[in-house]
C-alpha cells in the first residue's frame, strides 16, 4: 500500500503545492488505484507524476468545496478521451451527482467507461473481499467526511514442506487446505488445513481525513490506524482562526494522532501562506506532540509498510 | 494591445501545453485585462505568468466544451479568496450561467466581487467608448463563437506649438480644442480645434476564434483584422478528420487569413499529438499559404503593434 500526494495546499494553489488530491495504491490484485479528492489540475498532476488516470477505479470526495472537486470534470473527460473503458465509481456527499451530471451535460461530455456516483452517509461505504471502507462526518462548514480503510487480514502461508513430509502430495488438495478446509486422504487420514497455516497477518488500517476542526468523530475514525492523513491548515498559535473555519492546527492534528494511538501521521492541506520554511515549522510543531509525523509535499510517495518516516 | 497565451493545447493538457486560455490586454485606461476561454488550470497558468486575476474585467467563453471552461469555477473562487472587489463580467453561450451558478452553489462558494453572466447570441456583444466587440457563430458541434474586437479610432494629438504661436495660451481651452470644439478667444477670434488636431489613428481590429471548421462566417469575422487568432488543431493532410469534428487544419487557418486579408495570424489549439517539432511543422504548413503566421505557445506574449512576428 502506498500514498502518492498530488496536491497539498489549502484553498488555492501555490507555485509549489496544488490543491487537494491523494492517490492511494491500496494493494489490489487488479493494480487499481483510489483517488481521494480531486482539486483543479489533478489531471495535470497525474500527468506530471506519470500516474495513468485509467488505473483509478474509485474516487472518494471528502466534501464539495472547490479546492477538492473542481478537477473532477476534467479528469473524467480526459480519462475518457484517452479511451479508458475501465469502470469508475465516485463516492462523496450529497450534491456530487448533480455536480458531475451538470458539468458533463453542459460541456457536451460523456464517458467512454461506466461511471457510477454514490452519494454517501456516515457509516459503511463498502466492504469487499479485500478492503472495508467506512466514513465519518467531520467538523466543517459543509457536509464533510473522513474515510477509514481497513484491509482484511491476509491469510497465512501454507507450510507445504510439513504437508509433504506428512505424505500429502502437492496439487489441488493444497489449495483446499490453504483455504482452511479439512480433507480426507485416500488412506483415510483427516487433515485440517488450519493446522498447516501460519497465522494470518493483520491488515493495515488507514485514516484519511477531509477538512475538519477537532471533533470526537475523528478519534473513532483514526483509532489504532497504521497511517493517518490529516490536515494541518494553520500553525499552533492560530487555533481560533483555524477552528472557526472548520480547520485544524499542527498541534491539533498531532494531538489526535497521539490520542488515537496511530502509528504514523502525515500532515497535508497547508495554508497557502506557508512557504517551504513555514511548512517545515508546522512539521516541527507536530513532532513536539507526536514524533512520528511526516510532511506531505506534492509528488511525495509514502509506503505504508515503512515503520517510520525519519 | 497585447496577447498573452496561457493554454494552447486542444482537448487535453500536455506536459508543455495547457488547455485553452488567452489573456488580452486591450489597452484600457483602467489597465483591465480580458480573458478568452478558461480551461482547467488557467488560474495556475496566471500564477506562473504572474498575471493578477483581479485585473481581469471580462471573460469571453467561445463554447462550453470542458477544455474551454473547466477552469472557470476555480478562477472565480480564487479571485474571490484573494479579496478582489473589482466587478467581473462573463460572456458566453447559453448554459454558461447554469454552469457557473451550479458549480458555485454546490461547492458552497460565492464571490467577493459583483459577478455578471451574459449569455450571448451572434451580433453585437457590447460597444463602449473604447472597444466594440461582436460575435459570430462558428462551425463546431456545440454552440461556439468567435469574437471580433474593434478598437475605436484614437483621436489625433493637438498641435500645441502651433496654437501657442497663434496666441492661444495653454490651459483649459486646450482640452476643449482637443475634444474638437470650436472656441472664441477674448480678442474675438474663432478657433476650431479640428484645425489643430492630427488625423485620428485608426483603431486595431482583432479576431479571436473559438474552435471551428471552415465556415463562411469566419471570413466576415476576420476581414481586415490586424491580428487573427485561430485554431490549427491538425496538420494539412488530416482535413477530413479535423472538419468532421468541427476543427481546422494548418492550411485552412492560413487560407482564411489570406482570404480575409488579415495582417497577421497566430495559430493555437494544437492537438496533443504534436510535440515541439510537430508544432513547428504545423507553423511551416501555415507559412506555405500565409507568410506572416506565428505559433502560439504557453506563456508566449505577442504585441499587436509589431508588424511581423519573424
């Protein structure tokens, strides 16, 4: 699993940071990618990052503010003009369907691929064989969600050497044993697959936040996550201004990471007032509270498996 | 008067060319700028070109295809977030108002400045003291316009030296004479301002096209223009493909420039299939037909007063 940040600025683009967009490679067998938010020029950032828009299978929209959705019509159209036929599903708050339908209709556009828009509420978004995604409502002036992504436990490996030593021949039976089934051999012996499987590896848990001020829902969304991606729009001294607009400070993001017991925090969605030095100062503020914090930048890639960012 | 190209690619952005947008400095006393089309990431291009969005007074939209309008919501919002209070007027085909109103409403956005949207038909768009703008319908699958911009004649300079020699003292009388009035001096002599004015300088005429295949309306739009900005989406050998989609080739753009008797042609809106060498080849094709052709590139600036581009 891997994060690829495409936009890390709040509200407006700067010369070095675009507005919000984050690609998650959720480690699917299909190689498919998920996109979280789609600020204006996300398709340009994909082009610069050489990420193929046709590989994006799902787009999650945290809320409908312009810096999170104005890149969506262009991305949908360019994915179509490139001839993609792979289905795409959008998830986001009420109004998302009208936004997509209206912009495509008025621009005379259509998609070459099946496009589905799912307007969500808080709760389970979907749960398939590999991943479970749920949403919680955050504290922002408009309907805004954070997403908790829970990878199902990964089955342990079958101890083939021990099975062979027990006289079981490799072949179709191995697959049934790997699935945890109990089988009867030709000689009448009964073999339980679970006795030959290593314990499952626990799946990873990610928490990807939309814009928000501090809220109790955040704790539940992030609890125990391996990685939490959270906004840090303003510096610690500007809590009143940040919270009055439904945003968080560096310290508040870090306090949440600490209180939720996450392993790692990545901060993003920095105010356009911060240059590179300002951003580094925000990171330092976070680390005062929660050491294992990283600072997102456009085109930065973070591997979920890494134990620390430093 | 000056053109500042911000996007010169057709349909989709490339790594070196963004989708359509063109800033015209029409030489107003206000210093105000006009924008023609507003493809996605036009606000990013303005930022890179250090052109202040707050100085844009009018935006002309040739048609509602995504590569000409998807940057509009973001530009309107960022102009507002920068605190601009200067009025802005949008001109474009039917549907423009719904596009702007819907995207702003659903994104919870508003503007800090008066915003007016004028849905146009072919004919006069407006005529003020300095400029006359008219629109003609072009040949494209959706309602699409080209704009003819005619600068009013510029009054000639007052021959102050000759007036002083005739015994007229500099002062308020000079301004009245400059306005072409006839005045009576204290000694009874009658002075006609027109006798002391150089002939007016004829205003410039510009023709800025939206996407189009060849059409008789184009000739009227461009006739005698000082500068004509026209698409050249595909190379000369691909006329059938270009025209079937409502686009022109290099040769067709150049033939129009020649037949309309314009002084200079700038080609833009090149297919994303063309790299730098391909674009240069399109330019060469144009010059086979019409020598005084220039090739637009993102961030290229053209001065209307220059006699030739080479």
